[in-house]
C-alpha cells in the first residue's frame, strides 16, 4: 500500500473519511459501503471509490468495506499510527484554545511546547505540566523534545518570521492559522486553516434557501 | 444566475475560489484562467470550470475570467454582498479568539452577541462595545439584534442544548466547533469545523515524504 503521487484534494478527503469511518465504528457498524460514506459527506460514491482505490482494493463488491480494517488502513496511510509532537507559536486566545483541544490528542498530536515573545506571558503555567516559554529558545526546545509540527497562531505580521524560525529549527510540518500566505521550502509541509471559509459556505446555503 | 441544486462540495470549493480570486485581485491581476485557480489550489482545471459552470458562463475561452467580475459573481452567489450578524455561544478561549477574528468581519460577519452560562463571566466587557451576556436571554437578543448565525464553542456535552435554543430563537445557520454530531431541522443550515482534519492531512504529507 503506497500513497505517493496522491493528489492533495484526495489527501484532504481521506482525512475526512477517516473521521467518518471512526464515527461509524463507534456506533458499532461492522461494514460500510462507498455509497454510505458518500451519502454522509455529500460526495459521489464513485469519488469515494476512486479516492480509496489509490491505495489498492480495500472493499469487496456488493459487501463493502470492513469498518475496522478500513479505519486501520486509512489510519496507517495518514500516519495516525504514530505520535506527533507539536509546538504552538503565539499564545493568544486561539493558541490557548488549541493547547486545550482534546480532539488533537485523540488524533495523535501532543502539545509539547507553548512559545511566545511576550515577557509578561513567559513562565505562566499551563495544563499538561507545560508553561509558556520564550520563542527565542525555539530551536533548542524543538530538538530536545523531538517536535515534528509547529502551529502558527501569531498575527499576520509576525507569521513569516515565526515560520522561518521553525524551518531553521528543523520542523517537519506547519499548520497556519494566520490570515497570510507563507513561504516554506519544499521539504517542509504546510497546511492552512481559514475559518472564514466555513462561514462563507454557510452564508451561501442560507442565501440559497431563502430565495 | 441561480445556484439551487449546487452540490455541497462545489459550494465549499466556491468559498475557496472566492478567497483565491480575492488574493489575485489584491495582487493586481486583471484576468485569471481556470488553470490558474486550479494550480493554486491543487485541483483539476476541468473541475474548476465545471464548478463555475453551475452559474452560467463567466469566462471567455482563451482569455479567462475578468478577476473583478469573477470575484463579484462568486461573492453574490455566496451571499457576500450582505452583512451577517453573529452570536457566539460559549466564551472560552476559542469563543474569545473568534470574537476578535478580523477575517470574519472582512467576510461580512459581525459579532453582535457573546453568550455564556457562567455567572462569573456575565457582564465582562469585550471589544466592539460588547459584553458577555447570559445565555438565558438568547431568544430576546437574537430577535432584537437580527442575528442570523450562531457559533457553537461550548463543550461537546452542552452543544445540542445550545443548538436547540438557537433553533427555537429562529437562527438561520449554525457553525459548530464542538466535536460532536448535532441535530438541526432542515430549515437551519449547519457547518461543522473539525480542526483535527488539517492536522491529519499534514501528518499524511509528512509521512509520505519521509518514505
């Protein structure tokens, strides 16, 4: 089962399938068809089948997929079998919210450092035996604690500087919440989260239904 | 230009195209092809063309789309021409972060009420001439301030109760950040934001590149 050359939209959908299959498993469903997944997510069954086919044939025609092994297979592809260490850069409200976000731990992401440049914040104790640390010590902290992923929750103005520091420190991937386009070398993976996209999509649905 | 019967994945992509075209406009680009948009977003040009074709023919073959009119057209479809009033239910760290999220205002979403059930929080002044108000007064507040959209940032346990209250109060749409499946009547639109999806997608990309 190899996942190279998988298009990015497929990767994103795989992460969504994973969550969907997880929920079905929690409900005790033992098998699931591409049609089931497609219906739940508002996609075409042919799309779901095609996405899963990048990784070989999981399902049996007419029977569907065994829920647990589908979950395990997608999980392996997505890297859910391992544990990821995370640092958060910028401990404002959003940074605090993420430091206490249980869904991250459930997905295998463990917050191991909270960094800020505000001397009033440095030293404040935080849940999980952490405290807010000086962003100046980033490189050392990342190396010592084997941190894989950096989360950017600083302002747009400070985002690129923070990213450059993360890259210098040998980070593998970055999640960006700052509303700005960031430059990273090809070796570092980047995901951007724009919360306003969901708001716009909701506005569209309300708009349509009120016509 | 009618948008009824547009599949939900297309709606979501439209919201993303909107942001992409907005950025191109800010850079001073006067025209844009479906190929340009597709490349920027990692989609197929044929997909972009198909999505936009639901709304009639914006573009000219070989020339592409006029950036500004494409932006205006998508914006109209998405309901960006109007102003949406928002209330946030649950003023923890995430609620506070959203109350101060400039990208929302830029997209036409104005936070008009911050509700919580914690008597220690009620009355605390907040930016934008707001203060934290009692969730018990939700119905009155929603009617008086013409609030269209409710944002759920309470815990998973409290989410459905809050949603039921929003629905009773005549809300049009709900954005859910709580990690739980919510039930709403068909007349109320619902968008769920699961931040862990982006983390999982990043993990997959790191996983692949390290093989």
